[in-house]
């Protein structure tokens, strides 16, 4: 991956009013920042304003560590929800898997090639089938079998590990376990799942079997943030492909794998590049 | 449209067994027929065999009117559900509309250009807004307002008209009325609807509003045969397009129009060209 | 079409430097404008900055007619190429046609429904086949047959008509004539063509025949601004669809029509909504 | 991969005439074969008939090794080009690579998962960068650096290796070398390449750079059989994805990788499943 100059990225949402762009861009300009991306959106139904602005740290007169402090009065003035990110920080990503390997391979290959700018300190499996895959990529693998009668115990182990490793984002790469509400709440908008249907069609188990039974002519995959409601979280990315009566359930599964990989990695990339603002149960994607 | 040589088209399904292709192709060959298309499918779950075979009538030694009689013993031998069609018959199509005009224009333009090989003896509206459109294309328009307290009365009028005109296929071109079970049964697998979502997502009313609320990144349209269960009939064709957080409900409606037109006309064309076999609640499409 | 509040739209490009967003947004804010869209792009190869900013005229303290004058010093300071537009002005669109009707119908239907916000004061044909279409939509039709030995004479007639009608944009809706360099220069970046291939594949005549010969598995359509070089102008929009060995040239032509209509209307809409900046032989599309 | 019952697959083309289906299906039926797929196509321009027919060997009264001999008289009668394949034979595939790894990983993962039914006895590189990848999958890697002044010498080495290994199909997985006419002729219709553009656009070197310069809104990838004319061979599969002015050349390369992998593996799968008939410079794909 070519080295890029480090940048600061500000993601914000607030009640829509006049002067937000002017004030934020003035803040960057007066501190000698060079804006390289600026994107905004207004949700007219709720009069909510969204912004993503990215500028080069090189030459910026405020040290990175002091930007948040200096920006806070502006944020307060407009009642912003906001977060500040730096492009030279490599987010720490944990991947949760079961037995299916295609999404794990895809993620680790994209991390290896630099297409996904992240570290993967750990892969956790509720089965140990994919341990060799993690090891091939030089990644630690933890085998945490799930005791169905005490899911919380397993999640405590995971949380402990994630805390010790400083995990920023958790990717469910065809992880066939439902997380508890407490876990999901702790990592709100930081757990990304891939569901193998074009949601909201075919929620729940065995979506390819459902699609086969319904006789659809298109199948899909959906990546979304995980919430306490199964398959109901904010959608980040979706894609579809055509199928026909000639496709058996096995064919749907095979065709779906390509979708799942591409949609999941797309969603992870958008998250890693700080291009997503969650808004209610929807996402604003600044791509 | 270029004139094509007239052909016979045989659509059949039956329990799968050895010798079906051999026997059917022998029937055509021994009567001096030139096969121009032959397609088959086996549903392995139910061991059901499907076939579409098309041959030129030119030079065929059996007159068109006698083919069915001569084929009947073969059909019985294999316990076939079957139908025989002739490409030089122009099916009679009725179009039911409400106030929305884009699907009606699209169908009538495609009939006019010869892309859809059909006659349209009548357009029926439960509103009269689209009367001028029908008239521009030289098509009779009937205004049959629906009395919600007596839907059956309206349908009796329709059935009477369809019978008198010899209607073969009924297209619901954004017709905003639910048909009774009796009507649907009478025209089984001959009523084609366009639903403005990628079914089974967003069944029922206002699918674009539902899609907007759910925050999907893809919207779709689905054309299907109408059954007594709302939006549950066998799917013929589907298509989708990408949307984003920038799209308002109005944008979804606008983008969806392109899908609706293309998907509906595609389904109608498949039906008119005798390329669909309905099987349970699914379709086999020989395209 | 729902009435929207009138807005001002500023399109600009200039050498990239610090402070452009800050200055432009300050200009809008200090005159009490409410920005509803703001989009920007930096071409890093050439260090060129592009911006589209749209704000409500309602409440803006500068009358519409004086905005350009007041903005001029800012434009000069940054050495901008710029243009100012108002959303409540309905651009005047001329459509040039030959014998093929699908793009003309599509454009006029979208104008009629309000999806394309334009007036169509005239349709000009080098054949008179489509006169009834124009008339159905209440649009003037001019039959200007082209004398191949004196193309310029025909274009002089067209220019005279366009001048008298105040034409803003010229759409070639499958117009099978090559325009002279002089004509193209006069209406630079205001003549939009639809070419029935995914350019740069299959430049020139009979692209569907070329596609058939090459055995491609995908066909496309491309809408672009017309320049003096045939089919080489800046591309605005493209789309494709799958084909197979089963598709004859006639099938490609039929499938291509859907693409042509959708791609051309998409390009025209982007132009009418002032979302395109031409940059060398490429386009920046703020959609 | 689920074990399937072994089948025989007959691929044929011949001058179109009456009775071909009847005779071929009779041949299968009279020898007690159960046809599980039968597909045909007639090229009306050249009056050429194409057929793919697949039947279960289980219960077939002719031993696999004798089928060709018994079928030969039928083939002669209709002047057929034909080939006979057996689904339980695992074709031997050689992969040629340079430095780029995504297509190699993709192929080897799909072979590993059983999605591609092939053996890979050797990966050959003109660089040795990808040796560890081959080794991870337990595949022999040969480093054959190319001497530009004596390409033929290198190809002789390759041919010797392929002969000794009984190679059936050669896949160029982003192999950045042009093969000689002699090599291509020897493995006619058995060398599959992936070109990173939607051919015939952007033939030759650096197609993503060409696409960037032209300002296209869609990029693609094309898999084709290699012939002596660079990038001119029969196209097997193509796919595209949307791009915009925001995409740098690096972005096009990144987005293109997904296309390249999927299109190449799709083409290889069609070949391995004996679903392709080459006809002049085009392909008939029985999928």
C-alpha cells in the first residue's frame, strides 16, 4: 500500500442549522489545514446534519493530541455527536469465526495486501477448524467453544481478551452464534456481521434454503452493525446476484460466497476508513 | 418486428424418467419437424422433469390443429402436464391500471414496436386518468370504478369483458386493487403483477416507504403470477438498483419506476413467448 | 413533481489551495444562506479543486440577480472557472432525432412526469417519422432533412432556431448524423449524445453488430458530451447488461434500447440539475 | 464437495439438420442412460448446431471406455466436431503467475474447497514471489524466469513439464508474459487468460491506466481463451463494476481485483465442467 500523508478525520451529526460548514471549515483553515475530503448530508425528515471532513495533519498548526480539545467548543455550540480519527492509526480488528473459511481468508488476504488498513491481533473460533488459516497469516487463534447454557461466560472471556488487546472493531465472519444484548451494547456500532441474504428478506437461519423455497431470481448478502435484534441492525452494504431455477441450494451457497466476501470486506473497509455515521437504525455512508 | 417462420411450442412437466427427450424428439423428427429450440430441466428434489421444445411448422407433416391429438398418447404415457402453443397466434392482453402511467406506457410502446407480440383489446382502469394514454395507442379504455363493498361485482364486469374479448393474459400495471380468490383462480397463472420491492422483502403497501425506513442499500421490483395470497405468487422476474442515504422516498419511487417497467415487461414477454412453467409456487424460466 | 424551494447552485473548479471551502461557505453563511448540498473533489494528479454548493434562496440576503457580481471577487482570488444556476429556472432542451423513437418517448415522458425539469420547445428530425410523437406531447416538430453535401446549411437552420428559442441543452436521441466541429464548439458541453456501446469499445457505426461479431458477454450504452472527435467526448454515464450466445443482433438491439433510454435520461438529468463539471476530457459528477 | 454420481458429457457442433436431437437422445436412451442435462443452440447465421448432453454412467449399458467408439458412427453421419468427457475425471490444471497473488489465491482456495473440480500439479512463476503461496496449498512451484531474447526456450521447459504432468488446462493468473504462437497452437482452447478490462476496450498494457485516462464510469474484466492475437481470443466471461471521478488508478486496480478473481474462476469453472464450445472466435456457454 502506498504511504499516504496522515490526516485527521472528523465525523459529526447535529441538528441542521446555518453556518456549520462555514464554522468547521474556518476551524480547519485558520489552523492552516488542507482539506482533502469534505462531504455532508442533511436528513430533511429529521432536520439532522451529517458531515465528514478530512484534512492533512502535515502543516496543521494544532498537534493531533490537542485537536479534540480545541474543537470541543464548536461541537458544543452546534450540539454535535462527533468523533475524531487519525488515518495513521491502524485499527485493531478481532475476527470471530465458526467453521466456514471463505470470509476469514478474504479478510486476512485484504489485510495482508494493505487493502484493509487494520491489524488483526486475534481470530476467535467457537470451533478450532480455522486455526491453521489464522496461523498461516501469522495471527493468534483462540478456540473459545461456546457453552449454550452459559453464553455470557464465553463472552466474558472474549471481552477480557478484547480489552487486553485493545480491540477496536469486531467482525463476525460467518460466526454462527447470537451475541447477548450486553455484549452488543458494549461494542455498539463496532460489531459488523455478514448475513447471507438481501435483508430484510430471509432473516434468521438458513437464508439460502429460504430463498430456494421462495423461488427468488436474485440472492444477496447484507453487512450490518449488530444490535440486540437479530439481523435488524443498521445496514452498511448489500449486493446481489442473479440465480435461476437451475440453481440448487448448494449453487446458491456457492454463488453467495462471492457476495458475502465482497460485501463484508466492503463494510469493514468503510468502517476502517471512518466513512460511516450511524443514525437511528440507518447508516450515512460517505464514500 | 421481422416476420419469423411460425413454430409450435410444447411446454411440459412430468415425473422424471428415462426416455422422455428421446420420445419427444422422435415425435418431432418422424413428423419431419425442424427443432429450433429445446431446453429441459430436472428438479432433483421432486424428481420432476420440465421441457420446452419449439419446432418449425413449415414442413411439419401434421397440421397444426391435429398436433395435440397426435401428441396426447405420448403425454399420457409419461403423465405429462402440457400445453401447446403456436408462435403465429398473437395473445390477447388486458391491462389493468389505476392512476400511475409509466408501466402502461411502457407496455403499450413495446407492443407498438413489436417487442411484445400481443394484442391489447382493452385497458381497464379503476380510475379514468389513463384513458388518454390508451386512446393515443388506439386501445379501448374501460373505466370500471371499484365499489369496495362489492369487489365481486366489478370483477364480474371484468370477467364478462375478458370473455367477450377472448383475453389470454391479464397484466396488472400498478393496479392498486387486490383481486378476489375466485378471480385469481379463474385466470390461474395468467395474471401478472408488478410489485415494487424485491420480494419477499416489503410485502404489501408502500414498499418504498418500508425500504426507506429500513435503510436498505438496494431496492428492487418483482413480477409474479397473482395468487390468492398477497405478493406470494410464483416469481417470474426481479431486478434491483443501488440506493443510498441521499435518496428520499421520492427518489426511491423515481428510481423504482425504471425497475418496475423493465421487470414487468420482461415477465410479460416471457409469458407471451411461452417460456414459463409454473411448478408449485416457483417458476422454471426457459430463456 | 413536488415543488421545492428555489436554490442557487454554484459549480466551480480552480487550482487546489487551502481555504476554498472556508471562503465559499463563509460567503453563503454571512449572507444568511442555508446550504443544503455541498460536495467537493480534488484531482490530485493535476491539483485541481472542484466544488458544487447549493443553498436556499429563501432568506438569502443577496437578490438572485446580484449574487454573481458579489461572488466575482472570490472567484478571481482563487482563479475559478465557475457558473451559477438557479433551480427554479426550467432549462430549454432541444431534441434531435432520426427515425428511432424509444429515446424520444422516454425523454418526453420523463419531462411530462416532472422527473426531468426542462421545457422542450422543439424536436428536430432529419426524417419526419417522429412528428406524431412530438405532437402527442404538445411539442413543436421541425423536419430538417440533411443535405449530405451541405451539412453546414442544415446546422445554420438549427442554430437559428435554437437561438430564437433560447435553447440551453441539445440532446441527440439516436440522431444518426455527425455534427460539424463548428456546431459542436458553439454548444460546447451542452450537446449530449447516447452511443449504443460501452465506450471506448465499438466506436462508430453499428456497435451492436460489432459486439455480436466480437462475441462479448456484456453490452452497454454510453452518454457523453459531443466533441469534434466522434464518440470521444467526456463520458457522463454508462450502463451495461449481460448477453449470451443465444442473443442475435436483433436481441442485442432490443436489450440495448433499455440501456440507451436509461443512460441518456440519467445523463440529461445530471446536466439539468447542474451536477456535472467537465474537466479536460472527463467529467466530475456530483450526484 | 458432495460426491455426485459420475456422468458422461458429450459436447458437439455440426451443420444444422433435422434429427440430431432425436438420434443423440435415442443413443442415450437405448443404452439405458438417464439424461440429466441437455442443452442445445443453433447459430442461425451459419446454420451450425451445438449440443451439450450429460447422462449418468450408472446403469448405462456401454462401459465408459467404449462410448466414444460406439458413438463415432453417429458423429460421422452428422459431420460432428465432438468431445466426450467424464465428470469423475479431475482435470489437471497448471497455473502461470508473475508477482500478483490475488488470482492465484482465489483459484487455489476454490480448488481446495472443491468449488473447482481440478488438481493443480504445478504453479509456474516467471518470478518466485508466489512460491510460498503455492507451498501453503501443498502445490509444487516452479520458478522459470523468462529470457526475453529466448522465450521459446522457456516455453519448451514449460511444455516438457506439462507433458510430464499430463496437464489439461493452463490458467494465466495475471501472468505478465505474451506466449508464442506455437505454444498457443499446441494448447488451443486450453489456455485461459484474465484481462483486466471489458474487452475489446483497453487492449494491451495497463488497462486501468487507460480506463482512468478515458474517464469511463464502468471498469471490467474479461476471461478468454488465448490465441496468437493479443487479447483477441474467444471471450468466456466478463463482469464490470461502477467507478467514478473519485477513483484514482490505484482505486481502479483495487476494485478490479474483485472482478478479475471472480471472472477468471467463473471461466475456469465453465471449462472444467465442459460447458464451453468454441466456435470461430466466439464461445457457446451451456450454463
